[in-house]
């Protein structure tokens, strides 16, 4: 029998849900880390105000709200990832607090349990009486009766809030945890190539610079030119940095010793969606046998496959950064409509990546499906 549907009645929480849905739809919340953090905060608020009599009711409530968030911006995979992580924690905390649910039995709870047949001592002629188990004592029934009177929400809600808070704390320290192993992957005298701006890579390189001396080449990543922000951040930390145009990636690749990329989402097959231009750099690195390292938080693990073309972009931006309205002739050129494509993300195939560095350790791309299996429950793959 399906669980009874419950809704949120707390007005501030309803307003918070509508606000996040609106900001996701308008793309006012951009980026996997910010989206994941906002989602985790919302789920903590939902659990704290929800009134439920069974865990299935709470799970169905969270899934219904998650579907609204995902529909607002399907390209932000971090929303679904955090929801799946929280749902798994909810089940684990409930099992730890209440114990696994037993199969329904037709016997009365006060019936004497079956005891194993032990042979009577030879000096005793009378058969021994079956002994009651300690768990079926009167004191135990009184305690269990008192626990049953307490609502389930009051019993497990503090544990669930604490579990979600641990997820929030993990998101806030993900950059430092990824950067802990930086000195094990970067050596003195290396020339490292990176693209665009990623706070994870920035912290990773800054952490390695405390013990290693290396040079970073940053591609400016047109048309967003976010690589300039990365070059400024690294040079301010006294890391030798060179800013180059994207067209110089392939000619300079023979001198590059390592390519370090960020990720927007890590797919189940080990491939990833990342900033536009990274597919070009990864392909050039493979042509020159240069190792490619991807730094990303484990919350970016997504139980999805690339459903697009092999090299297709995940999302597109407006054409104004590529060509202005005046330069484009008002949207027409030679009497024909002018089409301008400005992709935001590239799909990088798993065979182009050598290692994934997460806040939970280093993993090869073929191992991603195991990580997803350990992080999410099977029933939550489709929210």
C-alpha cells in the first residue's frame, strides 16, 4: 500500500522552496558547488519542519520537491546528487535508530518463542520448560510500548538533521579535502596546463605550491575568458603563471607535463561534463601521451550516461559573447538567418582521463560506477 502523501505547511519553508526553484530557473544559482549547498540547506529545513508518521512519507515528500528543483534546471546535476545522498543517509539513520523492519508474523507478540531442543540431563526426568527470551520480558515490552507512543518524527528527526548537517559540512570543506593530496601528484619542475576558472583547481595548485616549484599555463577559455581570473588568482599566490590563448594549447602540448581539469559532473561511465575547451585539451594531451588529471568533489558523481552526441555540449549560452548584435547584422547575414553556437560545457570521454581526484581519494574512471553504487541507493537513481 503506497504511503499517505504529506505536504509542507510551514510558510517560510514553502517560500524557501519557491525561491530556490525560481533562482534555478532563472540561472541565478550557477555552479555545482553552490547548487549542491543550496539544495542541502533546503533539505535540512524540509526535514526539520516535516510531519510524518513513516520514513516512506518523508522520502516521497523529498522526492516530490526534488523533481521540482530538477525540472527548474535539468543541467544542474548536483541537485539530484545531493537529494540521492540525503535519501540514503535517511534510510541508514532510520535503520540504525529503529532497527531493520522485520517481516510480518501471524503469531501473537506475547506468544512464547520457539526454543532449541536441548537434551535433558540424565538425572532429570521431567522435561524442561521452554525459556522466554530476554527481549520478550515484561520490562522490555513496557519500554517498547513507551517508544511506540512517541511519534516517529520526534524520534529520528534530530538524527536526520545531524546527518544532513554533515553533508553541508562536507560541501564547505570539499576544496581543502581535494587539495590534501596535491603534493603527491605534482612534482618540482613540472609545467601544468589548466583551463577556465575552478576553485577546486585553484586550491589544489595553491596547496601543491607550498612544497613544490612548478609553472602553470592557463588557457584564457574564450569567449568567457574565465582563465584570466584563474591566472590572476595563481599569480597573486606567487605561482609562476602564463596566460595563453586557446589556439596555443596544441602547439604547447609537447612541453606540458600534466593537464589538470575541473568537472561540472562526473558520469557513471567515467566521462565528465566540464568547461568548453577541455575536450580539445584532453584530446591534445592524449595525442602527446600527457596525463590528464580531473579534480572534483564526490558530490558531482552523477548516475547518468552521456545521452548526447559524442562531442556535444551539455548546455549553451547566448551568442552576445561571441558576436555582438551589430556585428551579426541584426541576426542576418546575406539575407540568411545567422546562427551562433556558444557551448558552455564539453563532454570528455573517460578514455581521455587518467585519474579522478576527489575528497574521498583518487580513482580511475572505470571505478566511478562502483563509487556511485556505494553512494546512492538503487531506488533513487530515478527521482
